[in-house]
C-alpha cells in the first residue's frame, strides 16, 4: 500500500461581477473537482481551494454601474457562487474571498519578501487619467485598439484576442469604460516587479515541466517569453478598493489585482488550516517538495499561472517563510501542472454575458439535475481546443448515453435482483469464463480510467468508463437473465451477480464525474458509509468582518478506488431511476431563452 500523497487542487478565482456560466464551470471548477474526487477516492490527502476575486476592476466596474458599494456587490455574487457549488457538488475544502484579513496579510508578506530579495523597485511612469472623473483609471477601465494585433476591444493591460500582456500607455485610441471620454497620460509612481531577473529560472521551470504539462500550456508560455521576454510589471495601482501597499508613505495605492489574486491559492490554504484548528497544516502542501499542485484555469490565464505566479514564488524564496512564520530554509512549492482548458462556445457563438448568450449554472439547475450537467460538460470539455455547447447534443447525450447506456443498466439489474432474489445479491455459484472475463475487463478500469485521471485527460477517462458500461450491457444482452430465470434460475443468478459486481465497480469509476447519482447507487447497494463527505456554508469570523465560506467535510478517506468484492447475500435497496429522460421539446425551449434580456 503506497503512502497517501498530498494533492493541492487550486481553481481559478471567479470575479464577483457576474453569475457563473457553463464555460466557467467546464473551464476550471468542474475539472478541478473531478480530479480532487478521484484522489480522495484513492485515499490521498486533498486540499481544494479557491474563492471570489473581490478586488478585480471588473468588480468595481459592476459596482459603479449599479451605483452600489463594492463590498455589497462582491458579497452578492459570492453568495451566488456558494449556492451554485453546493448544488453542483463542487467540493471545496475552502471557498473563500480575497477580501479577508488573512489574504491581506499573506499578500503583503509576499510583497515584502520580494522587496527584501531585491525584485521590486519604484518608477514614475505615465498612467491613464480621467479628467472628467478626476482620478487615475485602473487598466480594465480603459479600452482601445491593441497595438500588436489591431483588436479594437483590447483592455489596456491585456488583449483578449492575441493574449498578449500590453503596456497600457501604448494602447491606440484609448477610451474610458466609465463615461466613454478620452483619458490622458499623467505621471504616477508605482512599485514594479523586475520579472526579467527571474526569466532564466521561469524558462528552466517551464522546460522541466514540458514532459507532463499540456503542449498548449507550455508552448504558449514559452512562446510568449521567447517573443517578448519577461518584462518588469507594475504591481501597485492608484485605487480606493483593494489591499494597501505595506510601505509607509504609499497611502491611496493598492496592490495590483494580477499580483495579489493568485496569492489566494496560498492564503486560502493558510485560512483553511486556521479555521480547522491545524495552524501549520497548510505547509503539508506548500512547503513539502513531494506535494503535487494542480492549477485549473482557462486559457486566458495561462501566462499568469505558468510564468508570473512561479516568478512570484521564486522571488519570495525562503524570505516569505522567515517573515510569515519565523522558519528558515523553506521555500514555497511551484506548480506541478497547469491543465488549462480552452473556451466553450454556445450554439456556434462566443458566450456573452452582456447579450445573455450563455447557459448560466444556477439557471440550468433550476430546471435540470446536476449530474447531467457535469456529464455533458465533461464529454465536451475544451481540453485542447474550443468546444461548443449545443442543446440538441445535450439532449441526445443525456437520453442516449447517461440514461440509455448507464442509468438503465444500473436500474434494470438492481430492480431485477430485488424483485427476483429476495432483495439480495444472489449466490452465483461457480463463474463461467464469460463471467470472469467481463469482471476482469471492468476491474481493469481502475487502472485505465485512473491513468487518464492522473494525466488530467478527463474526456478520455469518462469515455473509457462509459465504454466499460457498454461492455456490461453487451454481456447482459448475451446472458439475458430475464429470460433464463424461467428455465435456469442458477444461470440467471450467476449473470445477475456478475452484472451487479460490474455495476458496483462502475459506480466508483464514474463517481468523480457523477457524484450525486453514484452516491445514490452506492446506497442502493446497501453501503452505509458514503463515497464522499458533505459540504456546507458557514460564517467565518475574520478581522474584516464575518464572511461566508464553503467548506467540505470529508467523512473519511474512502480508499474505494479499487475493485469491488461484492459478497453474495448483501441486502439491496429498491432503486429509483438515476437519471431523467428529457423531452425533445426542451431544445427549442432553451434556444428561445438565449439572447433574451436577463
């Protein structure tokens, strides 16, 4: 038995300016949860963290547009995120917020470590200023034409079309997103992080990771460094909302969100340790060289997580631990893998919240169950290229695959066993070579599906599990216990036992993807301990005021990622259908909702 591994699952922090749609879910939250559940089933020590990015300029823009305090707006969306994750079964060990005293302290300590290690300097440079508003504008408050690719809707700090990080003052035809006015450049002083000093280390890190990170990820990061290098970037901004710069005389300036938001992965782990009464437990993932950290993000954040975040960690060096805990000789662990996904489109068009061209997570769950959403978002997950949500495809995947291939298999065999074998797993007697072969094939899934999950090939992993379900259906078509029971009860008992044992195994193989239905099926087999623990929202006391957090309460490390030894005589529970067959009329009903005013 191998010793449990420490697995950190770090998931992109959503901005508190809009509801979460299916593209966000399949981009980061769902893949992270699937991998976390797999490792929990293996008995590994998993810590899955994220939170609401409450300091980004998209949040302040939303607050400005509504004429409300930023704190009120971020808390409203934060609570909506908590509700969605509970319904969908995204099991965060902690889902918190960047607006906590803990996050302020951790971020400021990273800043001070970089300052002490000589990676920060100050410089006075021009920044966009709005004469009409009488203030400097954050970069996302200014849009214009990208000076690299010509895209007319580029933000002043990054172009969403070509993906390049931009120098704000080079933006062509700038305009304020607040009132449409033309801003002007004025001098202001800021702290800069000298990323160029860390470029050799970052390049070496990326090349070392090439053998297991996706080519789309490493290729993009290395390509961008090779074309333009790692240049110094400002890490402070003239803002009212955010984390104060921890240097005397810098009142009115805050840490730049690109710099401090990624620190949330670390601060959330520290917060989790504190509220669970394990003050130093976060170090099991963050200063342990054997720990593996997986960062689940969308392709628009690849460069920040593969180049800039590692640079922050490298630059902080041993100094962070000395400042934060007083310990010496310890460094923070670098990302093990960044399995970034591409984008999901909708009915052939780019998802657009402003046009309501989106499938919103909570809206979907008001009409449908969570596992069909998890299933469809996995089989269409944009792992290597952009994919498309199509309502007709969703209907067929649900009815033909989820209901037809898997749900009907589990329900008809369990129902038949309850009805014909006194509600118990029948005694099979000696198994035939055919029975032993199908059991061998399905049990082989713990290796084949597991290998795909280890590599974060989630579409392949689910596809392999469903292929095994198809094989069990084929076995049942050949043995037909519903027919043989009339003439040879023992033969029927043997094939029902074999099918039940395969279904018991399949419920585990599918559990990372379909946790709700797998838990039901697990209970139908008479198991008392659940596969996974529970989660709940609680008020967490913080120096900035209490805030709500989503916490997962693992009942036990189940260690169920291994073949079933289903025993004859086990009491079964009368099952209910795991999934609902959907009427074809939903396709046009759902398409008619697209583009309507929200």
